[in-house]
């Protein structure tokens, strides 16, 4: 966690990623909404909350899927990449990140996945109108998503250690590791299918409630679909951006009086950063050597 916020350079890069995201959405007529702290930033600060370290975006499921589909055909591959659990078998979150591929971030030193300066892009999915059913569906999703978080911690095999075991005739241990490596792809596919099952269980187009299954505020990030039926414009660091029509109701449900500044000791970012390089992309093996030496 970073007390007092990110550096000016990091902030500029983050805003640049967001600006290009907005351009893509406007060009291809994709709906999106600022959410969470980013929405508060629009309303209260007309930009980033000074101590914040990320940008959070919601996209209705049809627009989210279209965004994933068209991204790789865009002429931005020199600068940007889209990270999802399907595209990167080391990635551990059930939503997408649009990243600056000329930079490097490692969040956790025990999860070997690097990406660049990023914005989080969450799908907005349908949800049951009944609160108890909504809670049940969200709980199932979270249990499945936790499995995704655990998988990358085990997907790398220490080759030197493995060879040592073999040379020491500890064949059974080496064989078990090899068998796990063969099965990990199948295990991951099962987890991803389970996650999608919960997120897509209630069809977005016909649902009367919807929400962000991947959000940190849980059930508080769900509400009547009318809250997301259209948008209002706001200013974010000079960019004209969209807020959901019911942003006040949603933010009040999540934060209470969101216009009130939090106490000084609560003004901290919430992302872990084990390694950061704003000048170039560094491969994971080198990053791990740098932080462990």
C-alpha cells in the first residue's frame, strides 16, 4: 500500500491509459461507467482522489464482452495490452486490466504475474432481484474467485529444485510435480468456468438487478438496473467521463456520505505493490530476482 498516493509520473500514465480507453469506447459506441473511488473522484475532486492509486470502470456485460473481442484488433498493440484470466494463465482476478505494456507492476511477490500501469475494467452482470438469492450467488462467485487467486501460487515449478530431487532419486516427488503441471490447465479451466457460471447465471438483458461481482464492497455494489440505465457526464482530469444515472444511490449504499473526506489515517491506497518500473517492461524471472536479492 502507498501512503499519500502515487507519483506524478505514475498518475500521468494511469490517466493516459484511461483517456485512451474512453476514446475506444466512444469510437465503438461501448457503454461504460466510472465506479467506486473513481466515481467519487469525478464528483468530489473532478479527477483522481489524491491518495488513490487506480481507476475502476464498469461495463455492462454485452459491452464488456465486445470490448474484449475487439481489443486485439485495435492499432494500439505497441502501447497497450488487455489482461484477463483467459488470456494470461498467471493472472488471478476475474475481471480485465487494460495495461501500459511499456511499464511493469508486480503486486504480490508470491504470485508470479506482471503487468503494466493499469485500469481495472469490471463486467456489470445481472443478479437476482431477491436479496437472499443475490447473496447466495455472490457467495458462490467469491468462493470460485478465491480458487483463481490460489492457482498461480502453485503453477511454477522450481526447475533447479526439481532436478536436485531427481538426482537424489526422489522420483516420486518430481513425478507428482510434473503431473500437477500437466493438470493445472484443466484445473484452471474448471475454475474459470465456475466463475463465469455464477456471473452469468442471471441474464443481464432480462434482469431487473445487476452489479459488480468482482468489486471489493460485495453486495453493496448491486442495485436496480435502472441505476445503470443511462449516464451522466462528469469531469475527470480534463476528460469527459460517464457516471451511472443512479450514481448517488449506488455510492451512498457503498460509502454512506461519500462527499465527506475520510480521516487522515484512512487516506491510503489499497493495492499492494511488490515491484514497480515506469520505464520498461521487466520479465517475471528478472523481477523476482531483483526483489528477492
